[in-house]
C-alpha cells in the first residue's frame, strides 16, 4: 500500500524566481506602461470629461438637456493628467531658462 507522502513533490522541484528578477520585471513593466501612456498623451492629449461622459451636458431621463457641463465648458473634453504634467514641466523649464 502506497502512502500519500511518497507521492508528494519534492520542494526543490518547485523553482521560484529570485526577488531581483521579480523587481526587474515589475520595473520593466512600469517603464513600458509609462512610455505607452506618454505616447497616448502625445497622440491624443484630450480625453472624455468624467462628469458629463463626453456629452458636454447633463441629460434628463426624458432626453432633455438639464444643464451644460461647467467642468469642461460644454466641450465634452478634458486634458489628460499626463499632458497636464508635460505642460507644467515645459512651462517650468521655459520660465527657468529665461
């Protein structure tokens, strides 16, 4: 009769990556995400307004306009956070190099 302990796997057979490899992969993934977000901000600096969902107005259930969105000035667009950061850094560099 075989015992269950005899069929268990060897702990040395399960190989986990070292913490340095895990950190390197996470840093690489974060860098790729940041580059992708920077490219998205450069290609399309505006996103949909969160308050009005890109409509520029608040709509009643019956379909009539309740009011125009004040956050986006009824355009339905907002500047992305990455583009705001880029504009701030560009302005800071311009003002500091005068």
